[in-house]
């Protein structure tokens, strides 16, 4: 057992602050997010005696007309981001429970997309809502309690950042690949909502209705750039918290392998 512990410490990236995968704090963080026990908003918002994402599914199914439209709630960037975050933490939890380095690498790869994406969602949502909530909330939509709103639009990004800073190796992605990834996500989402519009004749967010096609292209282009800058900011913040890779450390496990 001592040999296994020593091996895990040697394999861990020298800048990774806490041990992961592990059945300790890392598993607790991943399990707590997935169970949503730390997000009491869901428990308060519905009376169904289920836990975790079953509550979320029930909540989404009650929201109309989106629950019966083409694309369902996956028209929303918030739900896409939350789903990707859930996938990241689900793989992370499996890695914790199985001590699998392969699953740990998969979790880290997913984090490169999910963490900057959730940071972008939080930035866009709260900025636009501060200007006018009708830009992101249609008239028919129910207004969520603040703790529920935070659980959708702030807690996922915060939890992913905590996972990156304390339970993950540093990102190895550079600016141009990050820009390419962000561009694929942003314009992939644009194509997706345009397809949904062909069937539904409405956009998921009122802001899209207010913009021309050229303006929407500009919006998604700017969003791709913001997501890239979010990635760069996370790389910088990781360096501030954990230090930077030196020449000797570059031969180590930079990708979490």
C-alpha cells in the first residue's frame, strides 16, 4: 500500500497542489457537485423527493414551451455548459473511485473546454442581466430565486476553477489552439440554434431575436474570443496559485499522465 501511495505522489504533476485522483477531497468535490447537495437551490425549487440531476430534469420538464420544442433545453448554452460540467465531474469521480490515470486524463481534457466555457457563461449571463434581464429571460420564463440562479450560472464555473487550481495539472493548451477550440464551440452553438429556429420559430434567448444575422455572427465571434481569454486567465491564475513549470519540471507529467 505504501508503494502505491508513493507511486501516485511521483506520478502527480509537481505543480498539482492536492492529490487527485483520490477518494478523499477530490472525490468529495466531484460527488458533491453531481449530487447537488451543495446546491440547495434545487431541493428548494421542487418538491420531488429525488436528489441531484433527477431534480434538474424534473425542473426542466416543467418549463414550457421549451420542454416540447425542437432541441429541448439543449438550446440553452447554460444547459449545454452544465451538461459538460457534469460530464467532467462524473469522469473525475470515476477516476477518483478507480484510481484510473486514463480517466483522470479524460477529466483534465474535458476541463479544458468546460471550465472556460462555464466562466464565459457566468460572465455573459450576469453582465447581460445587469443591463436588462429581458435580454436573457423571455417574458414567459419564471424568475428564479437568487440561490437557484447562482447554482445554474455561478457555482459550476466556481467549482470547475477550484478543481483546476487544486486537483489538476496545469493546462498545456496555448492561445491559438484555445482560440480554435473556442471558435468551434461558439460557432457550433450558433449553427445549432439556427437549426432549432427553423423548427421552433424562436430563439432560446431574447437577445438573439434583437440581432441581425451579421450581429449574431459578431456576438459569437466575440464570445469565442472571450472564452479564449478565459482560458488564458485560468492558465495565468494557475501559475499565481501553484507556480509555473520550470525547465526541470517540463519533463514531468504536464498533461496529467
